[in-house]
């Protein structure tokens, strides 16, 4: 497959820079045999009693840092923990750094470059680790908003709240699982009243989720690994739901990727704790997830490739063209869609 097959034109004014208020007032495009314009608060209408929603409960940490190596200004975005004190990070300008360099982010907060990777990636070792490092990030870091949300003066105090889901519980993400941004207490209450279940998994989303696919051939792209966990009770709940004919509905591509990473060949979900670098493209056979609630994604991105694998590339191109023409808002703070699976692809719910 060619990366150009997943391209589309998006006007700049369709990119949202603030979420809807209330969050469940965002628009929702139902993508099935046809297209239906709804709102997120209408989600219970698209589900059945006995269905199970699966949300990502990772919490975004203020992982964007600005510091200095001598007179050189350094911008760093942490994206994956290797140890409690050691993180991989994307930095600018990476070419000005060498192993052994010290970057001072504050008078009492610094890191040493212990390794250099490709495409602007380095490994940083902090003097602090674990909870102490997270506390330092809260004091000195900023929310790692994606580059398409302009904040010339940096992320605001409001972004600290806006760029966090109500499911957020476990520190570790450096990008929000943005489908979860649409959920409110009122919507959760309506879903519960409709007999729809909810379970949580954890995938610490990395900044690699925003990296473009630079290769012209899709299969040559390398995904960055992210750490995830699924506990035994959640695995049992998913298996029980499918066993009685209920549908498993992933809230976002992060939940879907983790569920599919932990799926056995016969479609059962196993407990999971570890890294995943799963790359889902058209031709993938889904094993666990029956429906997908997700945002609108970037052209030529791994996430648009995933939704094309789930619902069909031509169908998703039509859906995105409709959304653009109808004024839907795109990306992290934008609107959402509810995807029915492509019936031509073998898998659950087909």
C-alpha cells in the first residue's frame, strides 16, 4: 500500500482549537451503510443493552519542557518511560546535543543525554524518578498539545483541564486519548441507564502518535512502542460480553489498539501488561472490537489507516468528505464519529 492512498485535503478552518462545551455537545457522524449526522449525546441510541464500552484511563502528564544546554535553547517532549528516571524524548534542536550533555530545565531540575536515536529522539536521565519526577513535571512542564493546536505563548491553564478525559486516572500519557474527551458525567449516566457497560484499560499514549508516516510505502513505517495494561476482570468482562452476543465498543483508537494487541487468535481477550507497537492497516482481521467511537484523524496518519482498516478506505474517504463539507471540527479538540465495521472484512460483528 502507498501512503498517498490515505491522503485528503483538509481546510485549516476545520481544525478545532478548543473542545465543544459541554463536551457531549460535539457532533457525531454515524458511519454505517449510510451517513447520519448526530451529536455525541446521542451515543446511547446507537448501542444496545448488553454492549460494553472500553475506555482508556491514562492521564496526560505535562511532558513538554524547555531548557538550556549552555546558551542553546532546547525543547523536549517526553514520550516513553524506560525506567522511573529515564525517558525517551523528541528534542529540538537534536543536532546540538551529544551523549553526556546536561540540559537544565530549572534551577533544581535537569537531565543528562545518555543516548541519541533517529529523527530527533534522545534518551534523557533525570536525577529524580517516579513520583518525584512527575511532581517536577507538574511544576516545570507544559501540556504536550499537538502541533495543530496553536498556542503561541504555550499551553494555558485551561488546556490542563481541556486536554484530559474524565476517565484519566493513571499518569503516563504524553498525548490524550482524544475520543474520551467527549464523555461527560451526564453521558455516562445515560449509557448506564440504557444497560450499556463500561470497562477501563490503560495505554500510555506517546508523542509518536503525531509523527507523520514519512515512507511512501505504508509497510515500511515503524510504530513507536507504547506501554499498556488490561487486568483480568476487564478481560473477563469483554469475553463475557461477546459470549452473550453483546458488542465490544472501543472508545478511541488507543483502546482498540490495546484490545487487539491482547487478543488471542480465537477472539478472546487475555490480560496484558507490556509494550505494543501494533500497526493496523487495511487487511487486518479484527479479533475483539465490534464498533469504534473515535475522532477525525490526520491525513496520511497511522490513525486514518486504522479507521480505514476498520470501516473501509472508500467509505472513510466519503465520510471525511461529508464531514468537511458539513463543517465538522477535526482532530484532538474536534468532533467524533461512530464506525460500523466494513462487512467485507472478516472479524467480530461482520
